[in-house]
C-alpha cells in the first residue's frame, strides 16, 4: 500500500463486519452454507481490492476485458443480475404459497368467490 486512504481502511472493516453478519445469519439458519460461502468470497474480494487495488490489474488478461475497473463493473453487474433473479424466484414462490393458503382458507371457511362491484 503506497499511501493511506480512508476507503482502504474503512472498506475492509466493513467487509469484515459483513462476514460476521453472514455467519450470524447462517448460525440462525436464515441462509444456507452456499450463500454463506458466496458472501464470504464476495466480501473478502471487496476488502482485498480496497487494500490492494493493483489486484485489479491481474484480472484483465485472464478474463479478456481491457481494464481492471471494467472487470469489476462487469462482475458487479453479474452479481446484481443474479441477485435480482433470485429475488424474483423467491417472490414468485411466495405468491404461489399465498394463493395456495388463500384457496385452502376459502375452501375451509366456504367463502364465496368475489363477484366484484356489480355482482
């Protein structure tokens, strides 16, 4: 590290706190081991890049993208799209469960179907 920077100090500390948070969620069984591993790798990588930004210079020849910041942005988009995909799958699953619960409740209580304003 050539010089001190606030980002180089605070980001690894924040990353470490997020890893502890991931362990906490895992111990409470709110996330799987696979998700824990994903978060550890992600936050370790963020902390590493904050401490040693020159690490980004190693990636472009391996990945085939021109510069390190472009590699970082590309992988950031990949992670964000993956997260959005996972959220959409979970929302659809919750919607399906909600519909099923409401149908079962309506069947148990014999609630007549909604006919709208005119009916």
